[in-house]
């Protein structure tokens, strides 16, 4: 296997780290003509190549297997000059079996060498891409092994049931004790309930990872685009007095008190002869149906929408409160974008709703791959309920094997290279 290397960034910076991992990492001192430091210590060394001083750098030697990749690792903490990086790359590439790392290859090796399971490997990428405290907390929780532990418990339960079923198959001529069948059914029922809850509650954790959808709606000229701009503190949406100015969805990602939110400005809801505006309105309706929260604006207490929507998602907002000073009967909150009144209260209200909809038992499933794996496991476990322990024990054993493979695939790879390539291609180089 090649020894790979990559730097922490490709721009000019004060410091950058070039990490080298693989069986030939121990050759780095020889390549750059310096004395190898003691393991797990930081030492200042001169990096030389072809009789040229490249840099005075902090170096660290980390012999495997107790490293981030499970292999020998060398780190060069160099000044962040592009020419320094270029010369170090040139020196390493001149050596046999050295190459630049591909996206996510360091984490991929950590997985292949058993340092991380697949859920933790995915969490590394989520950690790097986290933008809010909620995303950071979720990624760290998975990286610490909390999802891995849950999957391990489910696997152990299925294996335990499988071992019992194998005994029944081996002694199929004997009667099955009633209490044994009841015990197996109880274990299967427990697993089904646990997995169903995890799948159901995954919508919230997936939204934490990728972002909640909050959509501003209402009739034309009620201040939707002005509210969008006020929340963003910049002019993202065009604002005019002409009805129907916004005809397409304008989306911006924001941090609302730790929650990642996709905020959307939409076309005003009205009857129109304009084909373009009509298309915009239809897109708005579709997005509203998919939204976690709808900010429904009105300047005259008419909050009626031309379609049904869950009241739990709906926040009726009295807009232009500097002009509409009296409280509306059906309002939940008020704002004035002209004088920046109520904007912070509105955002607090949004975050309060997002806290309220959090399930009592949180799920750590954060992507479709994990959810789909558990859905396959769930189908197999549910099919067992229609099978006879006395006459169809072999079929039960097969369904348990299928469910075990499906649960296992959450944290380890069953269909190897294709799945691994798909997962790690979205990582940044250097991770």
C-alpha cells in the first residue's frame, strides 16, 4: 500500500501541517536529512532537500498502530508558504511508493485499520463541515462512539436470537418449550420497537446535520423580502412596491441560536395571469409543504392560506408593526423591518419551536445510508412474526441473517469498494 501525504490547506497561511501516513513514513527524516525525534514528541528540525534548506519546522514522529490512521505517521508543521509546500511535495513524490492522498483517504485508512467504524468515519466529515453548535455536538457524539455502541447492542441481540434458532434447527425433532418461543418473540418485538423509534426520530437528527427548512410566506407586498433581508442583515431579496416582485425561491443558510436553518423567501400568494409568477407560486406551495416552520406574514390579520398546513409548523407574523400598531387577533408575533423591531424575538421563537419538536429519545442516525440499512433490517424482523418457529425455523434464521447484515452495514461495510468510494469522495483532502 502506498504511503500517502497531504497538507491541511492549499493557501498561504502562517502555519500548515503536512501529514504523511503509511509504512514508509519512517523514511521522512532520511528524505529531509534530519535526526528523527523521539516518538510522540515535537522537535524543531531543519528540512533539507538536494542541499537546499526548505524550512525550519516542528516535526512529530507517531509510530503505529495507535495513531489517527492506525499506521506510522509523520507530521511536518511548516511555515505556510506555497513554495515550501511545493518543495516538500516534490521531495516526497520523488520517493518510491509515495503519493498525494485522495479525498478522505486518511479517514478511510482509519476505518480500514479498525481505528474508526463507518459511523465515526462519516462523523469526521460532519465535524469538519459543522457550522453550528448543534451540528458540532451531534458530530462529536457520534465520533465518541454513541451510535457505534447502539448498533453493537442491536447486533448482539440478533446474534443471541440466531444462536437460539440454530439450536432449534439442530434439535427440530423435539418440542419447542413455550417459554422459549415467548422469550424470542419478546426480544424480536423489542428490537423492532427500538429500530422503529430510531428511524422515526432520525428526521430531526438529519435536519440538525443538513439544516431545517424555514419558509417565509404570505400575500404579495406584506414584507416577506424585507423580513428576509432584515434577518440576513443584507439585501438578498429585491424589495419594491410592485406586487409580485419575488417570483422564485431565494434561499440562504443561517445559524439560528445554534440551529442550522435554510431560510427561504417565496413568491407572494395570489391569483395571477403571469405564467412566470404562477410557476413561482407553485414552487412556493411545494416548499411550504416540505418546511419545518412557516413564517406566515400579514399586514391586515388575514393569515388564511390557500391550502391546509399543520398549525404546529405555522407562525403568524404581524408585519409592518410600525404602521399596524394594534395587535391582530390571530398573530403569534410581530415585526417591523423598517425599524428592526421584533427580529431577534422572531428568531428566538423559531429556535424555541425547533427545540420543542426535538424527540424525547434522540436518534443518532444522520443520513439516508444509515436509515435505509435499518429499514432493511426492520423488514426482515417484521417478516419473522408471520413465520412458525416449529415448521419454519430455517426461514427465521435466514431473516435474522438478513437483519444482522443490514444492521451491521450501518457501522461496517458489506459491499466493500463501491460503498467506501461513495462515502469518502465527499471528504476534503487531508482528512
